[in-house]
């Protein structure tokens, strides 16, 4: 419960002091692990694994190596425009297998949503959004995606996403994500008391 409020603090601190050499939203003190993954340390000393940027094969490699060596509770997604579909599926399957939690702070687009939906507890801040669309190579990717989204328990959402052309986005608000069961909880930021 306390961690939820710490996550909002991380978001606000990240927005206030962005790192020019690292991700867009992580603080200058965040440890860069590679593949746009960072370890962020909160004021109370607790640490969080943060995805801040594009998902690449290196993201998957770094994530899988880290969870083999450390006890990782979950993944905080600061922002991601998506990226490599297969890398996101590898990360997502490992998250699901380990019962890890996922949180979106600002934005999670395209292949990033594949990672987010794998979480046991899937939380979004009230200022965040998900963005879905069909894959770039629709004919090849649709069956890969169908299988993955069935495994995650959301085949109907995948079918809706494939109705959206690749050059457009279906923006899903936290409220709509909750209705679709993509998000299990919405975290309220201090700046938005509603």
C-alpha cells in the first residue's frame, strides 16, 4: 500500500529532474542497467525496476538476466513507445510466470502494453494511458499476438487492437482500462485529487 504512494512520488520526482543521459522520466540518480531499464531508489531506500524508453532485444536480455539473479516484485513502466514485439512477449511471459506486478506511470504504447497486461496486479496512475494498434507486419504478427493475448487472458482486446491501423492509436484511459480488466487498480496522484 505504501509502495503505491512511493510510485507516485517517483513519477513526480522523475518529471521534475529528468536525466539527460538516461531515460526521459527517471531521475539522474537512477542506475542504468541497459536496454532502457533502470533501478530507481525512493526516498525511503526502497528500489524499483523501471522501464523508461523503447523495448529492444537488449531490454529483454537485461530483464531476463536480472530476474534470474534478483528478487524482483514488479516492473514500473515510466513511459515506453513500444518496440520489439518478441522482446515484449519474452518479458511478459516471465512477468506472468513469476506473478510479478506492473505499473504504468505516464504512457505505455504498442508492444509495451503486451508487457503491462502480463502483470498479476496491473496498476495505472490517473494521468497515464495505454495505446494499442495492429502490428507493423499484420499478416505475420496477428497469430503471434493472438496466442500471446490468449495466454494473458485478454483475447478480445487484441482483436479490437487489430482493427486499428498501425499508423494510428487506440488510446485507452485508466478508467477504460479498468472496464476492460486490463488495469486492476487506478492510482490517484497528488496533483489530481479526483
